[in-house]
C-alpha cells in the first residue's frame, strides 16, 4: 500500500512538489522559482513552458530526496495561482502567448466597459464577482482579440484555455498524446464565466467575453474519485499515479486548515492577505465588498461556498520597509523593532500602494503615513506597518460578519507573516477574538494533498483529518474594548485620507 500523497503547488513566484504522510507531515519537498516577465508597467506574464519544466524538475527532485518512486504515492493533487490565464494549441502543445498573470492590469478597460454597459450586475449575480482585471475572463478576451489567428483557432478546436492547474494536468496526462482538459469549480469560479449555482460554464457570460465554449476545460470535482487521469510512465513520476485533487491556492489553504463547516475561516498572510469564510452549501451574496467563490466540491457532494476578502499589500509592506526604506535588514527584524515601543503614538500607515481591494475596491487610493510628529521613529513606523496588516484584516472580517450575519469565534492563520508572534498578538487584540496558527504551515500544498487523498480513500473522510490539525501557537486578546475601539477609529480616519488621490480617467 502506498504510504504517501503528493501535491504540486504551482504558485505566482515558484512551483513546488511536496510529499505528505498519513498524519499530514512533510516527507520531502523541492521548490523552484520561475521568471516574472514585465513587458510594460502594470503587465505581468509567465512562460507556461518554463512552468511545466520547473514542475517536472521539482517532482523528480522531491522524489529523489525522499528516495521514493511513483508506487509510493497513493495519489497526487494540484493547487495553483488562481486566475492566471494560459491558451495553447493541443496539436503542437505550444502556448499561443505567455500566461497573463492574475496581478496583470492590462484588462482594466475591459472590466470598466462591462460595468459601463450594465453587464456588471449579471456577472455579480451569476458568477459572484465584480468585473475586474483580476479575473480570467477578461484576460482570455484580450488574448482572443490580440493574438493573431487565435480566434479562428479557438473556433475550430485548435486552442485550449486553462489556468495553470489545467495546463499542468494536460501535460502530466500526455499532452499532445491525449492529455485531459479539466479544471475544478474553485478555479472556474474565478473566471467570471461560470454560473456559481450550476457549476457549469454559462452561455450568457461566455457571450459577454466572446469566448467559444469549445476551448474551455471540463469542470470536475475538486476531489475526484473518478480521477482526472493518471501520470505517464514516461513523465516526471516515472510511473502511473492517479491525479485526483485540484483546488485554487486560497481554497486549498482553507481545506488544509480544515475549514469544512459554515462559519470557519482562515486568513493567509503572504505578499497580500486572503481571508476565506466557509458559508456552507448556498452562495452568499456580498453587500460589503467581498466576493463569492466556491470553497470546494468533493466527489458527488454539493459544493461548499465561501466569502473571500483579498488585500493587496500586507507582507509586502514589510518588504517595502526593508527594500525601499532600508530601516530593517530582514522581515523578521520588524518584530523586535515594533516591540521596542509601547504604541504608535497616533501614527497610522495605510499601504494602499496600488489602491485598495476588499472591502473598499478603490483604485484611486494611494498609500499614506499620517499623524507624524517630530517624536516618531522608525520603530513607530515598523509597528504601524504590522498594525496595518491587522487592521486591513479587521476591515475584511467586519465585512464578512455583516454579510454572513455570524461572528467569528476564532481566526486560523497561515503564511509568512504569521512567523511574527508580535503581529499575531496585535491581530488578536485588534480583532478581539483568538488567533490560532497550526503546526503544519504548508496549508496550501496540504489542502491539495487532502483533496487527492480523500478521493482514493487514503484518508477515509474529513473526520480523519481533524487529528492532523494541531495548533503550534494561539493568541488571545489582551487589550480592553476601549483601546480596541479607539485604535480602529484612528485606522478608519487614516484610510479616508488615502482616497481620491489618483485622478482616474
Ligand atoms: P507568498 O506566498 O505570497 O510569497 P509567504 O507566505 O512566503 O508569501 O510570505 C512572505 C511575506 O511574509 C513577505 O512579504 C515578507 O515580508 C513577510 N514576512 C516574512 N517573515 C516575516 C516576519 N517575521 N514579520 C513580518 N513579515 C514577514
């Protein structure tokens, strides 16, 4: 009996392959970065062939490190950077263009036009999303309009669309020689092309973006006992392993954190922050600036939905202190520096470097440091930066509680910033609820492994996974109500100061 499950984590900056045991422990892993291609300001591309080569290498290297082979793996799952759009020729196996990455803003005008012509409401109603450059539909429209010959190819079945999960699954299962063309509802729910209720592509939405249905992948369960396909003996696994799990990265982290019940939430603190709240089997429409998305859909069970709040700049504000201001040499130094002062003494830092996402959605905002006096030092600024991460999370939590009508009992956290114990104490104080960090920090890859292993019976059910979740550390609120309220009032005033800064066309 195979003792392990593998997970491919195809992220924005790197790709890794991780191998987990039955208890969710990491047995081996390998990670490689790929190039960030910046053809002009606001554009960001990846080379899909480079991503495929990196994927092959990390699989081989992790198996070698663990002295394992394909027969040791019960199943493999995949998790991926969401929304990033790839279009390729199934006969040659070659991409028509570089992948357009989720952060790329070249399709701002497409999103704005949809809003202007009144299509925004249909997209919100059916796909759960506001029209935005962030999502795949506009990126695919841009490719169809700007890559010569692509539209004709798409209409004659000579072009396939996918996010990077789909691209890698196609390559892993044979590529030109019969690769499968599939995705899962979590990834499809980020395109603006899928009906959230039917979990199928919607002809009216396809019409808005001019997308031929034939180029879209089949939407299969995120955990699929029927398996998407098997890996090839000639491929990087050097053997046949069932491919049975597929989840977008933030949804995978939510599964890795075992958010299987309505009311459970996780917050991932990386470059930006992504908070997902499981809302159960019905999609909840947001009226407070969040988006509605599929949390997961396992086997023939109904889908679970989530409300999501994305914040653009959190951990990257700490990088900014390091790289642009040079007031710390390493992100971890922010902790001691911030601890060295008792408070920010009225200083607020709103890192709205590229506008504000959830819950404000204000592209006209820009960053501000307000409340400065002669007394302030870099220590106050470091503390204000950590507080900004926590206040932005509070803004999202507040919107979630208003939308869902429930209040959070505890916030499960993961990601790079959660290594900062002081920031997590601030988070508990600013939210007024406990914050809990698990032992296995690799929740994204773990979630993909869980989806894959549940499909093959490697794990009998979600109850069995509960034993794998252990807290490494928890924080409880230590400040008073008045202090919490005063701090938040100041934050909201500071956010006001950042608005209307850029004159949008
Ligand atoms: P991503 O997956 O988005 O690349 P990670 O989860 O690896 O992000 O987290 C990286 C981010 O965490 C960086 O932006 C970095 O500034 C921040 N970070 C890492 N360690 C600390 C720390 N000790 N305190 C504050 N921020 C940190």
